[in-house]
C-alpha cells in the first residue's frame, strides 16, 4: 500500500478495502487532484466487499465493488455540482448523503460515526471554498513596487541649503512689464527633452526642484506637477 494512503487507516477503515481502492485511484486522479479522506462502509453483518466514499479537492467519488470484488464501479460528482451534504447518526453507524443541482440524492449508510463526521467536515470546507474563493494578489502591485520605492526615496531626500541659484535657474533682470511664468521643467543639461534624459539625470533634476521647494522658490503645486512629469519618464 502506498505511504500516502496509510493515514486513512486511523478511523476503523477496512485495510483491505482501502488497499483495493487506492490501487485503482492512481489511474482516476486528475492533475492537481489530492485525496482528502476515504470512508469505508461497516455493516453489522460481515461485509466482504463494502462500499466506500472518496473525497478529493475536486470531487466526491462513490466506489461500489461488484462481481465478487473483481471489478468496481466509480461514480463521481464535482464540488460545483453539489448543493449540500448531510449526516444522520443512527445506532449502528451513520448515513452520509448529498444532493446535486440536478436533484440527484446520493447516500451511503453504515459509515462509522467518526468517519462520517470527518467526511462531512471535509465536504463543508470544500463547499465553503467554492463560495468564498481566496483572492489572488494583483500583479499590478508588484509591477508598481519599483515606482513606489523611487517616490519614497525622493521624499526622504534631506533638505540641503542652496548656495548658488544660478546653477539651477538662469538669472533674469526683472522689469515692471515682465510677466512671471511658472518654472518650466527644464534640466540643467540644456534644451534636451525629458525623454532624452537618463534615469540618473531625471533623478538629479527632481532633486533640484525639491531644493527649490524647500527654499520657497516654487509652490507645492508646481513641484507636484514637475515631479509627476519626471516620474512618467523614469
């Protein structure tokens, strides 16, 4: 018997029935499918070939031996087709049953009570997963991580005293007829466009605007505009 199925012998399962089922399950399993629990019928009288029920992460499989155990019928029901599951505890074992969206009622009796509780709990967990699937983390957050880190680094730039404004802004002779225009986002590198600058040059340019803001030479709104435009090229 395969090692992965030995864990299903802890609640009075018939070892021979488990071995016979597991020998055939490997050919029935789909890609990514895993067995969650196996319950075996235990009737009061001696039952040479008991029915069994296998619960996986994708479906419920009903196993019924026939022809004196030489062959076996397998009937499966996927979780998205199942409406509800039920357990009824009797004096001699329990009855596990479930209903489908097509009004099919399936039940297996004489399941040991502890096994019936286990398959009922596992079934409820699978149905809950269908109703409340786990939300995957959007890939967009990962893609934007680099941009967020750049913005945080820019915000943490220490304020430095500007010793020479001429290096940042061209000196102009003020006159009464002159109309002051907002500072245009031109880099110290000349008339080169932002799209022609490297990331290092763009970063230096943004540092210069930060210094102007800290020294009160430009408004916060102007800085935000320059910052947004520069970041779009980084």
